[in-house]
């Protein structure tokens, strides 16, 4: 399938995609805050700059976009049909980097939760229940 935009237009569109404060991330943060949870965001002293950090609980949450972090169980987690090799390399590097950061955090004694964009969009209530269960009852 051929791209509908020129390379310049595609580049401009892709450059507008945020890495922090994405819609799913903000939705989850607002829901957590409404439930009374207090947290820090984007702690650059921790590996991978986790999206949400509960310092007292030593728990971090990464909110992963299904495309950018290659969520294989999701319709958004796929390799595009154009420039396939580039995207395969790019997305596999993202996945490898994510795992490296998660392992580093675990070694430092942090509990790591990964929440996917599609989970927030499908059912934020069950996502919140899962997070609350993980941060309140289950030690590292």
C-alpha cells in the first residue's frame, strides 16, 4: 500500500506525535488522582523515565502506546506496509529498550507495571482496578 502523503508531510505528521503527556497517559493519571492516588510523573532519575511513579510504594507505571511499543495482542501493534524494514528495526529497538529499562528498575527494587493504550481506551475501570490491586496488596 502506498502512503497517501508525501515524505515531507509524513515526516511533519510523525514529528507531532508526543512521547510524554499522551492522551492515554493523561486519562490514566486523572483517573488515579480522582481515586485519591498521588504520584510523580516522568522521573528522569529512574531508568526509562516512567510515566507514573509511586515513590513510597516503589512502583512505576509505563503507559505504552500500542503502535510505538509494538503491542502484538492489539490491532494497532503492527508493522506498517510501507518502509517495512525501517519500522521493524525501529519497533524492535523500542521493545528491547523497554525491556532493558524494566529489568533495570526491577534490579533497583521497583515494581514495574506496563499499561497499554488499548487497555485504557477499552475499559479504564478494570485497568484502575488492576493497578490498585497491584499497588496496594502485592509486595515487590
